[in-house]
C-alpha cells in the first residue's frame, strides 16, 4: 500500500507522549481506523458481506474493526480459539453440564458468548491494545539542531578569527 505523508502539529505535552510510541505513524493509522469505526454505524463488516458468524460473533481481526461484536476491542487469539472449541462443543451436545465439565470456569458465565465478551474486555482495558499493533520497526529520525542565521553568521565570523 502506498504511503501518504501527512504532517501534524503537536504541543509539548503530546510531543512528549509521541516520543514514547515506537512507531508513531502506525499508531496514528490505528487511531484513525478506530475513530472511523466509531463514526460509522456500528454494523459488522463480516455480516455486511454475508459471511457466517462463529457462535454469533465475527472472527476478530485487529485490522477490521467491528464495534457490533467487539465494542471493547478484539479478544486474544488463544481466547478466540478456546471460544470456537466451546461453541462447536455446545452446538453439538447442547448440554450445559457437559460444557462445564470441559470448561469449569464457564460456571461464572451464562454462556460461552458472555465469556468471550468478558475476555475481550479484559484484554482491551487500555482501549488501545499495543499487543495487536505492529508498531516497532521504523527508524526514528534524529532531531537536527537548527541554527538561526545570526548564529550561523556568528559561527563563520568566529571561525575566521
Ligand atoms: Zn462483527
């Protein structure tokens, strides 16, 4: 995908925060995608395309934001895999006692769907999940000291003496 260079203005406080982000461009892209998803109606892009859901949820993908199914952000992949196994088992057996034998922690939840929502909320409590962002890798430009014309002239005159 081609890069489109945009420049932004930061104040001292946000510039200080930006310095702590390993890949600022990727961070801004992620924020823009999330903001866009919030602005649009909270429909599901997977459902819109007519693709099937898994246990009433679309497959979580950090790059395809769905606020209908994942309003708190996507769950961790290991939780999603566990959820898929649970709903397949549940669809086949339709027996809560047998489901609880396999996943005793589901006792605290009405159903696997409630559990996966809880897990998604737990893994996204910071709202911006850096675990799902590949924000490292770009080289950071080094700041160059800009000398004023007077200082450059002074430096030239000084070096002649
Ligand atoms: Zn969805």
